[in-house]
C-alpha cells in the first residue's frame, strides 16, 4: 500500500462548519498543523517516558527524552505480556494523559463540526510503538468496530513529539468513510483495500493533530528506526446527543478500574468520573450483547 498524498491542512476551516463538513465527508479526516501548544504535549511525552524508564524499557543515559528502547526489549499491546500490562496501567494513571484530550483547541474544532456540545470518551489510548516486529503494526481498520455507539464518532490522534518518515505514524485511506461500515476481517486482511486507494500521510511535528471519522479506514506505519519508540495518543469524541456504548466509559483494554487509575489524584479533581454529570444515552455494551446472543 503506497503513500501518495500529504494531508491537507484544515486550519483555515476551523470556524467554517460548512467547509469542515464538506472536507470531512469527502476525505474522512481533518488535519491541523500546530493545533496544540507544544509544551503540554512534550510534558506528556516526558511523563510517559519516565514510566517506561521505571519499567526498565529504556536505554540508560542522559538523553531519556529521546525514547531509546533498551537493547533487546520489545513490548506491544498485542503481546499480552505482564510487562506491557504493568507499564500501561501506570501510563493510564497519569493525569495529563487524561487531561490533554480535553484541550480547548481540540474541543472547539469538534463543537463546530458537530454543531453541538461534545462528549469526550474517557477511554483514551496510548500508542507505544517499538521498532522491529512489524507483524504487530496496526493493519487497516475502521474504529467503529471497537467503539460502537454513534457512527459519527471521531478519533483524535496526537503524536507525542515529532514523527518523521522513519518513525512512521498514521495513514488515512482518503474518502474511505464514504464506503460505509465494512466487514472488519476483510478490511484488516486487505481484501477490501483497492489498489487505487489514495493513502494520505506526511511527517508530523509536535502539536499537529489528526482527526478522522469512525468509518474512515486507517492504518499504522512501521516504525523503521533502529531503537526509537514512537509515542502517540488517541481519544474519541461525539455529539453529546448521540448514543454512547457503555464500554467507551471504561479504561482502555480493561487493564484497570477507574479507582486504580485515580488512586494518586486529588480527591476533588474535576476530571474524575466527569462523564457521570453528563445527561447522555448510554447503551449496553455491544460486544457483551453480541457474545450473549451468540451463546444462546
């Protein structure tokens, strides 16, 4: 699958809902250069790397912010290892990891896009992509399969630091949202990826933000570096008036309960369980409903 096109910078469209809607419908994504201030993004990067260092995942030395993995070490979400689980729980405990998706610059864009108040799912993802073992690179897929609830849910992908050609990043199948909801296995296997697909990608600078619809096909790019770890986050957003799947209100991967995530936070922190104060249509978890139906 060949990268053919750079992302179109949509900064000039931020306050024009009709143009945002047109671009998002035609392309399935919105890309913004420097939407976020650099410092909070870099601070989150430092905090995630500090957790990695505590779990002995990084090369020892004075340049820990470079994210150099310790020789011979490889972890990923898919390997299900105890090392990854313990590391990931400690990342989920970082307050800034949960606060950054609430940044006003992100929320404002989505308020204009939805024409309504925004519900921010608390189930945030930290992407920690080690070099090598490319069989674990995220294949093409649509986010609606794991997200459910409202189809008009958007993912916001934010690199934690610069992301050059070697580090890879995220690629978008331009306009694939217009194909509708597709069979997951056939997308992931590449069966439904046409040769004529135009993939959009370009290097990212710290502060850049990529947003895409839950039906937009996207994929990870291989981390081709020798020893650098690629860090990014994903958060999901929808109109507050649309239904939300109850699993979207849980900790990612079910790796912990919220009480454990919040264990070191201030007692009266307003981010804790913020969604409980929102009047929303919470639906029973789709994946549990499907399992129950299949077992009948």
